[in-house]
C-alpha cells in the first residue's frame, strides 16, 4: 500500500513523500523497486496515495485515473447507447438484445471509462476476464467493436482508433466436439431414456410418455430442440396419404432477458417441411392422438412447455449415465441428435443441398462447415466399395 512520509526542509517548511512499489518497475532480482513522489501540499499527496491504492500501486494507471476524473469526454457507455439507438441495424428486439448484452458485460466495467483515456490494454484485460464461453465472448466483442468503429468514423466522438479491433481470446478457437452416434449407440440412449421415463423420476404415476417420442423425432428429423418443443399437435404435424408424418416448422422457442417466447426459426431457411421415415412416423402420429389439437405436442409431465434445462436434468443426463453404464463410450449432448441425423443421411449418400434444406441451414457453406468432413468419409467408403 502507498504511504506518506513527512519531512522538514532546512527552511522549516514541510515536504511530503509518497512511497509506493510500482509493479511496472522491478529490480534486477525481480523484486519491486520502491518509488517516491514529492509534494508540498499534503492533500495532493493523499490524492496520489488514494489513486495508487485503487490502481494496484501502478503510477501509470493512477495517472490515467486522474486524467479520467478530470476529463469532460463522454464515456464508452454513452457511445454504445448512441450507436445502439441510432446507428445499429436490426429490429427493436435486436436492439434490446444488444442493450441487454452490454448492460450485463460492459456497463459496470469498462463502460464507465472516458473515451479519451480508453486504451487497448483496458479492453484486452476486460475481454480476457469475461466469465463466459468463447462463442459468447465473440458476440459481446462484436457489438462493442461495432460501436467503437462508429465512434472512430464519426467526428462527434473523441476516439482516434478502435482499441478493441482484432482482439481474440486465447480460447476463441475452442470447438465443441460433435458426437455422431451409430445406430447401436443411439439405441442405447433411446432405451435408457425409456427406462428413465418408466421409473417416473421418482413419480411413478406421472410418467412423461412424450419424452421417448421427442428423442426419436429429434434423431429422425434433425430438428433443433427449440423447434421440436414448439410444435402444436394436429397443426404442425399431419399425416400424409402414404402414412408418413409431415412436420411443418415455422416456430421455435427463444429467450430474451430470461423470458421465453415462441418466435420464428433462426433464419428464413428454418421455415421448412420435414417428412419422417415410416417407423418414426408411426411412433409420432400414434403419440399425437393423446394430445389435444393446438396444444404443445411435447410438454412437461405437469403440463406447460418442456424447456431444455428441464429435459436435460430430468431425462437426458440420467439416461446418458445409464447408457454409459451399459456400454456407451461417448457423451452425446441433446443437440448431437441433430448431428447424428445428418451423419446418417450423409452415410446414405444424401445430397448436400437436400441436407441443407432439411436442417434449415441458411447457406450451403454452413452445411459444409459442419459436415464437410463426413462427405469426405462417405466418398472414401464408396471408393472402397468399388475396389472390393
């Protein structure tokens, strides 16, 4: 901690020495070197002590804090608010999401800093300290950087360059490994789900018979969980003349400020029609007869929407543990049912454009980015068949 030492000059006047050990300066042996600043005014000396103690004994940071205190420049929060309000593109809901993200991660931290003292190291330190996943960091940084880019281009904001440009977290390249279940592995999971449901989650009289049907539908349709759980009985699922189930996807659960609501799919491409194979169709259509028209097809055992957290905790996680006890050597996520569906179709020779349409990808590039390596594997297997 910084301290003040008082001394008397030969003329009898008082002098005040502020003593501190600056982390930016070290002796050859690595230990912190003691530094000092001299003042005639005890109030100025105390002010420096306060700023040093508030900034880790760094004189550089303390000096910046003083400048910031005296600065009349607008804050980063002001720039972000202006950009969201007047310059950002998107719907009102999108702007509200931007504002909510900034409120949670920026407003009470670097958002308070004045633009004329905001430096790259401040943004880097803030970014590396964000307690969120890499993909979430990327989204937060994208909003912040867009606001800063606007500030640089506009003469109305005192910022010469974007201090957040090009910043990447060490873990931004992290990849969640996709699990592609074989038919045998999937069967282990489905059987385990059925057994968990049969046990009733300690409620034997209130079994959720829709859960195994949901799992079967997910792996045979490639739907996202939020799409499947927004389906309405007898409205979004109909029976074709050939007996197969036809699913119309135009709705999905969304989350905004911890509030869940039903909106459109992730993109226009998400609005699509899926036809299930015959066996899965019979399972789904048979179950649908137990649900009133217009009701959510898949619900909680007590009624109401079946959200992912409840599904995971009550069914998927215990079923996965049970399946692993029975010999499953992978740890699939619920979303891996979608990846599994894609891998099965690719193995059967599915056309990439057809797969794109079935999965609701907005571009063929997205399909290749996720599953391109599986097409390579499928091509190799076909070549091997010719060589056999």
